[in-house]
C-alpha cells in the first residue's frame, strides 16, 4: 500500500496486524465501506496511533480490547472513521419535498394532537436536524409555540454530537444559504468566523449517541419508536447491502402508521417496496409505513400557504454558449494552464483520491488541510476542473474571496460547461457587491442546467438535479429583483 505524498506523508506504516484491526472496526461499526479502502482507513487509524503513542496496529488492537481503556478508545476511533458531511439543506430536491409535501401532510395529520416526532439518524454535526427545525419554523410561523415538536439527532461519533449541541457552524457548513437566510436564522459569533443558530431553532433539537446496528440486535433503547419522520441519508452507503435491507426494515418498524422515511439519493432499493409504500416526488423517492391510507397529494390549504421554503442548496452541470466564455485565469504558482482545446481533452481525467481527501478534511472543519489536498492534487493534475472548483469552495470557506474567484474562473476556463462553478462564482460576485455580473453568471448556470434532463444529477452538486439548480437560481434572481439589486 503506497503512502500518500506531500502534506499527507505517513510517519507510520501498516503492519501485519492491520487486517485484524480492520476486521474488528468493520464488525463494530458496520462500515463495509472500508473493505476496499485500506489507505483511507489506515490514514484515520494512524491519527489514533500518533495520539496514543502506540507503535502499530497490534498494540492498538490490544488497547481497544482493554476493559479499562477500550470503550473510550473506541469512541475516539469512531470519531475518526465516521465521515460527517455537515452543511445545511443538503440535497435541495429532498428539502423541497419536505417543505412542499411531506411536512405539510404530517402537520395536517397531526394537527389534532399538535405533536410531531422526527429522527435524524447519522446527523453528524447537526446540520440536517437543524435544517428541518428551520423549515418547520417557517411552515408553522406564529403557530410554532402551539406545537410539541421533538427532533432527535443521533450519530455514532460522540465528538460530532458535542459540536452539534453547540450549534456553532463555519461559513463552510452554511455555504448553500443566502445572505438573507444567514441573517434570519443565525447570529455571527464573536470570532467573526462562525455563526450561531438562533435559539428558536435550537430548542427543537436534541442529540444522543446511537449505533444503527443496535436496531438489529435488540439493544436499541425503547424510546426509538413511534416517529412521524425518519431521515437516514448517506449513512447506509457504508454498510453491506444485506445489512442495509435489515436496517431499513428496522427503521420502518420505528415509524408510526403513515410515517415517512427519507434515504440518500444513492440508497433506494426495489426490495424496500416489500414493507414500505414507495412515493415518487419531484426529484426524489420517499417511503411511508403502510397501515394508513395510501398517500395522495393534499389539496393546497392554509398550511401550504405559509411562507415559502428557503432557497435549497446548489447543484452542478452542462453546456455553455461560446458567447459567455469566462476570461483566462489569473496566473498561479502551478504548471501553466494550456489552451482550451488541450484543456478540454485532459479535463475529463479526475483525481478522485485528492478530491476525497479534500472533501473529508473540509467536512470535519479542517479547511487548511483541505486546501493542501487541493494544491497537492493540482500539482499532479493541473487540468482537473473539479479540483480547481473545490479549491474555490475551500478558499471561500477560509474567507479568501479573491483566491476563491480565481479558482472558480480557472475551473471555468478548463470547463466552460461547469454549472456549479458558474453558480458559486455568481454568488461570490453578489457577495462582493457586483450585482450585475453576479446575476449574469447565475443566469449562465441556469441555462446550462436547462439543457439537461430535469432529473439529471449535476456534477459536484451533492445529488442536486438540473431542475433543482434552475429553481435555486430562480429564487436568487427573484429575490434580487424584489430588492432592486442590480
């Protein structure tokens, strides 16, 4: 197994006991995901070896089995090996379905008792349950105090749960929110680099440590039942397919009759229809527990007439008219950017390992390491548009707006049809007060998305579809028109 180079050079190498250690990690966490990712798992184990001062996998395995030290060390290791993607309103189509269909139907159904129970399983640092809280606040408006709303966020990783309880987020985690949404739902922290969720949203959510595997062996606490809505998104991808089926069936049993289950975009399985009602909604698939009447779209009523849901997150995508091609990139200390024809020929060769490292570092809040990963990847593959784009996201998260703009423009020079790069550059221009240029750039992103099938997922859009991107741009441009910007 080759050790990574540059800022990720290993100081320890895997040994003969690593296989046994890996087997115990997979058995304990259920993370089948790591079976073919030794490099990635070893990088995370190595951090614990350095923290504990142990010399190798065998000594570390002995520590995990130690009756006095093992549970605390397992908690620390699980914090390393679980991957916590944390940004608000992730997957726009699903939050659109929640805001326009699922939550209004649940609220109408629960109106007589004024009670709603929601579980966000695998919640990481809390962005998902807090996003649901914001959405419920918008839907209920002044009626919010009349409801008993319980939103539970659970995760295997105690470290991310501690962060979730603080409700303190970097601009990176809020990267899909408009400036208006930031001001409405968050308060700037004293350090100027973080935002605190407003107390009215925090009050709806609580957090507990929970292992989904406990649903299968009967050790899950009894209170994990009778939910109106369960979100278990981008968690099941780490489990073996056979175990996924058992977990989803167990989740279905924790729903009330007519309760809803939302999974990640890549996780639906035709087998789920054996025990759940499948509901096709625009851009996503949802599931309901059988026992209630089959779902039918409710007629528009007062509940749906409340303020519209917030702008949903961005997505990526397709072809750009030659008349709006961006200018050549500014110089950077890397191999020179070639002519567009040569760039297009090589741009389809991504550097997935560096992208994965950058995403993982950014998601755990380490933007400096994420930037190092982008720079290391670009030193090897200077024509990778996705790496330039991700560098732009990271630089923006670090507050380096000029560098972010240059990175987005480099991505567009290499790939004029990169819709997400247009989208993010447009938002950056708006933040810089360049309203006319920002509107034009957002409009280009919308035109690119319009050329795609509506349900096509756009590149680097975290599951976003072309339809969702067009709608997101429409909301932004409409908001700008309403305020007279530009």
